[in-house]
C-alpha cells in the first residue's frame, strides 16, 4: 500500500511539473508575441513636393532610430492626396476604417482632414503653418485632444526674408502669388503685408485657385513690382517652375518661403531643413506608440535652426548683384 501511495505521489508530482513547464512555455510565447507587436501607420501627404517629401523621409528615419522599422514591426500606408482637398478626406476616412495605430499628416489640409475623421486615433502632423488658426490644436504648448506635431512657421523666418528684400534689394513693391483657399497661405500673406509695411513697402497680390493659373498670375505682376515673394503655398509651389521662368525672363528677383524652393531658382530664402522637422515629428510618434505620452501631452514644436541662404546662380539670372558683405553674412548656395 505504501509503495502504491509513493508511486501515486511521484505521478502527481510529475504531472504538476509538466503543468508548470507548460505554463512557463505559454508565458514565454506570450512575451514573444508582445515583442512581435506590429504597428500600422497611415501616412497622408497633401502632394509631392521636395519639402514635404523631406519631412516624410525624416519622419520615417526617426521611427526607425527608435526601433520602429518598416517591414519588421511597422507598415506604412502611404497616400498622396495630389493637392486635392477631396482626396484628403477619403484618405483619412479609409485610415479610420482600417483602424491604423497612428496617422502622420503632412501639410495642413491633410492634418485637418485627419482630425475631422477621428478623435480617437493618435495624429501627428508636420509642415503646418498655423496649427491654432487652422483648428488643429487649442494651443501650441497644450494641444489637447488626439493630435500634436511640428509647425514650419518659424517666427523669424518671414521677417528675415522681407527685411532682406526691402533693405538689401531695396524693393518698395513686393508681388505675392498665392492660393486664397489655403488657410496657411492667407496667414503668411497677412504677415508679409505687415512686415513689408513696417519697412515702407507695399504688397501686390495675385490669387490663384489651381496650379494652371500660376504663370498667368505671375505675369500679371510684371511692371508692377520690384520683387516677388512666394510663401509655402502648396498650389503655387507645385508650379514654381513657371514663376521662375517669368522671374528670369523679366529680371525680377524671386524669393520663397523655404530652402527647397530656393534651390530650384529663387534668389534667397530664410528657412530650415524639412527633414529635421519631419524627424522631430517622428520622435513624437515614437513616444506615442511606446505609450510614453499621449498627443495632448506633447507640445507643438517649432524649427530649431534658421538661416538665410542666397542662390548665386538665381541671383545672376534675375539681375541681382551679389554684394561682398553677403558672403560672410549669409550662407551661399552655388547649385548642385
């Protein structure tokens, strides 16, 4: 009887041991499953443009540096709205239907569409000129809700450029081509008008609604202005070559609101690297995906660096003589 009891005890002990091993294995598998968690990010960009493209590239690199690697634990649903407001809504609605983990919205229209589509999915934006005025956030330091991001509206960028146009070039009348339907452009044009007036200059405005109208609008400024300034307007920048063509042909100095457009053929711009802006946005997204912070807890960030760059080839093409003191005062761009 004693032997039978001992045998039964050993059997029970063995079963418990196996059960313990089974539990341990299950727990290990569970941890592995957690480690293999994958994320789907909706990446909506208002249109193809060097600055927006650079911001998207920086965003992806920041996530990769934080352990979110495409093809490993992250998939991107990349959608281009082709500068069409209706497309931004469709894209955002599809992301909500697909239940993505986070939305990256590049440019104001895409960000507004994303926020209109969801108040639950985290949203991070970039390349937005006026986050408060466009209704995206309550305040830059306390965005609130499910959204935050980075703004490309450095408080000194436009002033630096307008000061250069009026004081160094001596322009008294500045032409501006912009899409009045873009809220961020309206904000910029108003700021340019105030800055120009403070320097004794005035603005001549030419409004467009599509990129096909840009060349004609630019030509309407010929003979009426001393220089042309193009803000970070998606519609106009998408047809910037036509503006450059008029500026070169009529010898009108052209200035723009960001460095990528400057490189294409504008005399100068005061700006920053949109790649860095996108990278900063990617760091925000990583904090959200890791559960370290909610969007409402992350203040909207501004560009950290700013410089005025002069395109020497564009200056020559548009009749602007490079002053010797500019060489040491500003950064020079000789072309790629």
